[in-house]
């Protein structure tokens, strides 16, 4: 098979994608800023570097047939907006320009369902829906990913590159060492989520997303986005099912949206003033009052995407968090 480069290879999705690509016979060059024994054990070529460095990219890309661009930062902290914009937008620009220099045409970009499928009501959205720019304006991560997608498609067309974007919903499953995606499940297990929000959630197993992302190399259509999601549940339903899987009692109190947001904002201020991390922050509270429901029919049809039983994903997520972080959860 071919040589492929994976940026952000040590992330939650990155490690699962590298394993999937190796299984399919590809030679994987992993570009990341940190070491990963897991990637070494897989037999990946490890290139320590940064996507913002042209020199690092020029060392990793020669001879590759394609790039999977996963490098990114997940944060709900407004203070991180500049870092996320620089990494997601300027980092993507640097990757595409390096691809052009080395004659690599194909790029699979990992984005998020939040650039497409977020609403204030119970809408199940697909790829025909426009970007959510106005709705997520106060949430820096999603804003930066919208700009990343726009830059990738526009610059890719200018440079004559083939850009395919995959847009997974909340990633769950085993292996999230940095808690970049499963942190809210951990807070649930610790009893740190006090109320049940009115919104809705969609989540998907990271292993199924890795398989679909690998398939996008051959089957994805240039210039297209592919939503990758699992069940569309209300937050109440999600907490109920997660509680049964984990055998813990979840929150039961429901408050009006205005009260919930005000309380989260006030709690955040108190904790920040004390120099501590708040259990619930304003942006998380706002997000949980929205519906993140999506339709993955297009990915099922064109990429062969298939989401496993969500109960298995919840079970494996809880099992990993408890084994990795202690039996007291």
C-alpha cells in the first residue's frame, strides 16, 4: 500500500486512525509533538515536529501519497481562542502548502460535526445544512474549526489539492489519554454534573470514526464533508443510559435554561477567582442546552461508515476511564 502522513497522531482519534491504517497495509508516518509508545509498537515512523513548522513538515512529507490532517486543540476556554485559531487555520495552511511543495494531492481533514449540526431545537441536520457560524460564535473551538474547513477547501482548490473532510460528533470509546473528548463522562462518574440540561447529544465510537476516516482516503469525494455520528439522544436519555451502564446515579434536577446558564457562569467566576478549575463552565452549560443531532446517511452510503451499538461504546468508555484513572470512580 502507500505511505501516508498523519498529523496529530498522538491524539485520541490519531492513535486509533494510525492503528487502522497499519491494519490496512499502509506505511504510517506519525507527525506529533510528543512521544507515543503505542505508535512505536504499531510500527509507525515517528517524526517529532509541529504542523506550524515548514521545516518539520518538509522532513515528514517527502514520498507520501496522502496526508491525514488531525492536528488540533480542544478547549472550551475563551482564553485559548488565539492558540486554536493559529493551530487550526495557520497550521492547515502550512500543511497544504507543504503538500503542494512535495506533490501530494490528497488530504483527509478531521473536523467536527459542530461546524454543521448544531441547533436550538430538535433538528437532525445533514451536510446540506450551512455552517453554524452565528450559533457557535461564542464557542471558540467550533468557530476555529469552521474557519479551518473554509481555508482548507478554498486554499485546496487554489493549489489543486483534493480535500475531504470528516465531521465526527462527540468521540467516545477507549484510549482517550488526554481526556480531550471523554472528560464530560469522567465528570459524570465523579458526580460533578449537577443538573440535566434540556439539549441533545450525538456521540460516536472513536474506532468507527477511525475506520471511516481511513476509508475516506479512497472513497471520499474531493470537496465534500461527511458527518460521522451515532445515536441522537436527549441529554436526559444520555445520562440515564450512561448511569445504567456505569451503575451510578446521575443528575435528576432540571432547571430553566436561563437559571442553568447563570449558575454556571457564577460558579465559573468563583472558581477562577480562587485559581481553581470549575466543575462546570459557562460555555459547557450553553452548549448542553443545544441539540447536536446529525444524520450520517451520506457517510454510510459513500464511505461504508457503520456505528456500533452505542451501549458497547458507553461500556468501553467507562471501563477505560475506571481502569486508567482508578477504581474509585
